[in-house]
C-alpha cells in the first residue's frame, strides 16, 4: 500500500462515521483514509475471508463517458471494448507509447453511458488523458464508492437490494434501495466474491449504517484491503505496474482481448501496441512472479532479488510484499529477468542478509468469484 504524505488531505463524505467506528486514519493519495478499525488489520482481513467486509473506496475516481465514446476509448486501451455487452464490466489498462502502463481501471458498459473507476493516485492524470482524446468526460464527485467483499457479501447486500443475487461476476446494474439509485458491479479487488456500490453521497451514511446493522458485515480499512489483494495475486498500480512495466511483464496479458491481438479482428491500435504485441509473440524481458519467502520475515517493495546468496548483480526486485493472514506466512510479488528458471530459488536482500524465497503459482489464495 503506497502512501502519499501530504498535509492537504481530502476527507471522505463518511469521515465522521469512520471516526465513530474508531477508525485510524492515514494519508493516501491525497485522502484521509481509514487504514484500520479497533479489531486491527489481521482480524479485518480474516473477517473478510470468512464473512463480509465493507470498504470505503470513495478515494477512487468515478468517471462517466457518453455511450458513443466506446470506440474512442477502445483506442486508449488493449481491451476488446466493442465486444463488451451492455450490463457488463471489463478490467483494462491505459498504456503509453513504449508499452508501459499508465493506470489500470474498470470499464462498465451501461444502458445510458460508460462508467469508469480509476485509481486515486492517477485521478488527475487519467482525467487529463481522457479529456485529451475524448469529448464528454464527466468526473462523478457527488457519489461515495463502497466495496462489500467476502463469501457473505451477496446475502448481506441482497437483504437490502434483492436484485443483486441474480448478478454474476463483472455484471453491472442500477438497482433501487429506498428510492436511491445504486450503481452496482459484482466485482472488487480482494479475490473474494462481492460488489462495488456507487451511492449518492447524501444517502451513503444511511446505506452504510443499514449494511453494518447486519451482523455479517464489518467495516474494513485500507490495510486489510492491501493484504487481501496481495493474497489474491492482484497487482497494485504504482508498485507492481507503472509507466516502465508492460502489461505482459506485469502478468496482465490476460486482459488484452483476442480481437486486439495479432490476427484479431481489430489487432493493435492502442498506445504501445507494437511493443506489447511483440512481447506477446516473442516474450518480454521481465516477468512477474509470486514468491514465498522462507521464515516469518516479509520481503516488502524494493527488496532486491538475486539468483544466488552471493551473486553481485540483482535479477529483479520485490514490487510488493507483506504477511498473508490467511496464509500464515509472508508473500510477495516480484519482477525478475524473464530468463530466470521457473523453479529457481531466489534470494532477497534484507538489510544485507540474503534470504531464500521460492517461486510459487499465483494467486496465493484461490478466488471466490461467482461466475
């Protein structure tokens, strides 16, 4: 979880409620964010894996585009957007001319418009990027964004909004709660089944209190959100992806639609396509890897990785890492030289001591999505 230290912080619309719930706040991407509540990060993480965790993710930017912007938006990303049906959402990436990632985002194709959710740290960049290429870009600033995640999320939300029970992973819908239009997607970034819910800011507190009245639901902070996404093997922009790392290197090649690949119906046509499609065909110089460090000491971001305990040159680095509460062990994502054998043990340099880390399949914890 990358923090942005600043004294000019924006408070969430639900800041008073978070304080009432004994939240501890930290600065993050210009926002004053609840990082944990009284039970602590470990308990919040395990609660979400077993029940339903409620996250306030209003710091992420919500953006609307006119429906006829679909073709223009497809020219900015490698996803197959023209093949995205109404009522469905797709993960994608803004790329640059050298094949790096400018940001990752969710794109929903709704009946009346396109709805995007982008990272808080890239809000200004992404809005400028969109406005430079597309007309009608509207940032939504009057709605809170919540994520309800976990195996009991469906039951808890359906008690208030019965229509969500019929939704499948990556479906989107506008559903009513007490006369309030909720913009709902069946998605999230924890690896668990769940929903992201955009609710008018003025009605957000009432809706959150209604959810928290359900004994299956607990408030969860930014700390557990990071450990949950890491256990799910999900990369975080700014750590596991940036403008110098391609989607192929970041392990996100799966998000490049068949229609946009070589031989596809609309091959290429997005920034950096020549680099990215060449990497798909011939391999990238680096690859993302899951790592299980031996012992109990986590290897966190920027720990350098070596092929042997005494080699002079690193073969890569940890991009993000920590302790996995569900695993009961440390875990990490690394970016390493693609020529490194897949079964090689790597060595992370922790304060001058080289400690072994095994390469392991991702995700660390299997997803619970409702397909």
